[in-house]
C-alpha cells in the first residue's frame, strides 16, 4: 500500500503540480484511511467499507470539513487508480461529500490592521523587513507560502506590481499599492543588503542568516507583533488575507476582481465574503429606495 501511495504522491506532485504541503495532506489522509484496513488491498475495498470509515471519523468527533477533506483524498486516490488502469471501478465515486458549514474567518478591523502594521521598529534591519512583509501581505492578499517564495525579480516597483505563483503553479500579478511600495523600497535599500551579507540571494525576504524566510519564521514574528499590538482576535497569516478581501469589498470592489487578486480558481471560494456585499446592498436599498422607510 505504501508503494501505491508513493506513486499517487508523485502523480500529484509532477502531473497535477500540487504543492508539497497539499501532497503531504493527501498522503496523511490516505495513511489514516488504509490504517483502518491493514489486511485489505485497495482493489478489494468496497463502497460500504469506505462509508463505514467515514462514519468512524464522525464518531471520533472529526468535523464535517475534516471528513470532507479525507473523502476528497480517498476519491482522488481511487480516481487515479482507475485512470492508471489499476482499477476498473471506483468504489468511492458515488459517495457524497458531507455538507460543510463555511465559517466566516476572523476579520481584523482597520484599526487593528493599523496597529499591527505600525508595530515593527523601523530603526533596525529586521524591523524594516517585518514591516515590509506585513504590508505586502495585507496589500496583496497573498498566502504566506506565496509571500515567502517571492523572488526579487518578481517585484516591479515601477509599475507597482508583484508576480506570484499560487496553488497549482498558477501565476498571477497583483498590485501592491503606494504604501507597500514605499516600505519595500526602504527595505531593499536599508535592510536587505545587511541581511544578505554580500551574498547573491534570489529570495526577497531574508532571515538574519541571509536565508529565505520560512513559514514558521513568519508565524513566530507575526505572533509577537499581535501580542505587542494587544489584538484580541485570533490572528494568523491567513487573517491578513481575509482582511484584504473584506476591506476591498467593503469599499465597493467587485467580487470577480477580488477573486483574481486572491488567486481563487473558482469564484465560489470567494463567495464566503458575500455577506459584506449583502450588507452593502441593504444599506443602499435603505438609503435610496422610496419605500424602504
């Protein structure tokens, strides 16, 4: 079974061009699935057995979203086996995905964003770097994995745009705005050369050792600034991405444009923010419709 999962992971990595993080998630789900059937071959598993496994997950207290993710991994695996002619029938094909309640993520207010972005000390190279990373994250709505992967040649300060590689190795160009552009110029002039220590490094954001910033490293510095800002909300790098989308829509941006800037393949993913549009429509109706009063 380990051989099959390894072959599937290579298929996801090479042909589907999924990120290492996504591939790891698929393999973790499949590992837990096949652990429940230690003596059973993949070719002999039935729909009823897979359904029983999903019920087992529910009885263990897993959320609907976690169960849906596991089923998605299982379906993808058996679909791969069928496409690879290792199976004739996909036993997971007819299983319906559990309905998920899409919880609205924690949103930072503008005041909290301002407190967070003004927290780094700008008289040190690390402070300049941290402010640049926070400003870019909020200005672009990038994922943290995209932020730490930005290369110097991806940045165009003249046009005020940044090129990034999103999920599925899909490239997109996002504007960075005037404030983030100025902060980046300051970082490139007064901080990055100090951190690079004379080495030629392609990565835009560097650690004190002159290496590329890591996801864990950024998480750590963000948590520190959240504590110093006395922000009570549960803040993660993704929180700034949500704030980016929310604040754009709240000021009249259309959903399609926000979808493109976020890099969502399907607009249904962006529609988690439609509560903002609905609120704005109600305000417009109350203000202008002759029978709204």
